[in-house]
C-alpha cells in the first residue's frame, strides 16, 4: 500500500445512541482501528484505497468515544459510499477498562499510551526536528509522534485522557525512535506542566 497522499474525514451519523462513522467515498478500506480503540477528532482511522490513490481516513471534529465494532476480516475490505466503517460509543466504554491497566512510569510520572500497534517515529520526516523532546509542553491536540502501520503514517495527538493533565511536560521518551509498540504500551513519560 502506498503512503496516503491526503486525508478525508469520515462521514458522521447517529443511531441508537451510537456515533456511526461512514465511508466518505468508494474504495477498499484497510488498516482499521480495533474494537475498544478510543477515537478523538483528527485521529487517523484507517485508509481508503481508491482509483486515484490511497487517502488516510480521519475522525471528524466533535467525535470522541470507543470503537464497539470488530474490524473487517479482509485486509482490503470493499466499502461503498456511506457504508458504516465504525460504531462509536461516545461514553468511551473502552477508556474505563484501559485505565485499570495503565502502566506506571518511573516515580510518580504519568504515561501516554499507544492507541494502536505499529512503529513509533519521533519526527515528521528524516532530518526534521522531533515533534517533542524532554521539557516540551503538550496541550490538547499537539502532535506527539507518528505511528506507522502497513506504510500508513498516523499522527498521534496529545489528549488529556486517562488521568493525563490538560498541559503535560515531557519527562522522557519511553519508546525509542523507530521502536515497535503494541496497543497500550507506554510511549512518553509526562508530568503536569
């Protein structure tokens, strides 16, 4: 799969108290989020391969919650325009379960967890400055790193969830540049700013 040339927001509807994220175009859906993944605005949520090229799918503004559906069984799953790709519980049921498994950093530090498995990159490209370093202040929505899954690069934003403060100061990287992480692994150690 080639790198996505641009991104498109998923379409949004609601049904029975759930948020439905729908395909914005026709294509083959790939690199989906798994059941229990917590989504937030601007987050990468898979990719859509189309005749014109591959586009990254992003969570639209105002959508937060936990994925309550299983990903498709096929690596490239056909998707029609408006087809439901995710059902999201806005109450974020997956967050409560994740909090109990929160790994501890050194001392009283807080940790930012990987929301998906993949390879962590500290910088947007080779030779460029890292998104953040020890001492950087992170606020809601600030880019932390990239996670690569099947040659698709997703920006990981800072979100003050699971006990993280509204403003956090980076203490140290836990995941090294180019390290593989599993969903739920710690990426950064932080402290309140």
